[in-house]
C-alpha cells in the first residue's frame, strides 16, 4: 500500500504541526489537520510493472480561528517542496512534491473553520506494489 499520505503527515508533525494525521475529514470535527489521498493519475507505465503517478493529497486544516487555518495551509504549501517524502515502507520512489491548488475554504456545516490545499507528488511505484 502506498504510504505517501502517512509520510507527509509524519513530516508535518516533525515540522511542528503536531495534530497532522492521515485520515478522513470527519476527524476534523474538533480541529486538526487531515492528510488524505485524492484520485491520482498514472502518467507512465513501465514494462516491468511500476507506474509513475501524479499523486494528489489534500491537506485540510480545521481551526477555531479562520486566519490560523488559512495561514497554516499557506505555510504547508510553502514547506512541502522541501520535505523529504521518501516512502517509509518502500512502496514508492519519491521524485518531487509541489503545490497543486492554492488554499481554499471547505464549507462543512458544524465544523470550525476548515481550509484546504492540495499537493501533487511525482512518485514511482516499486515493483509488485500498487
């Protein structure tokens, strides 16, 4: 199983975003940061099985303070290209990560202020992995 969202969440924790977790938006009810996979696209398929993927992740930040949520999304967009996001379980080879969308509001009734951004990583699956 590709562990990119898990690796990104762990790197965000190391960078001081201690409530970053891989998972669903439902986990944001009381605030926090969710890192989750968004449908991605295979950009190349190699003869021996591996695929190059434009792997998209959504980083959603929920805070009681709107400016804090926006600021954290913006900071994560600026930080992500400089993180070492190599696979922890060997499921992919990491090439790069860059902002895919700007920070934008996610309107979820009953939640605190939620803003999200998306990142696009270029990764290559290792042989025998999805």
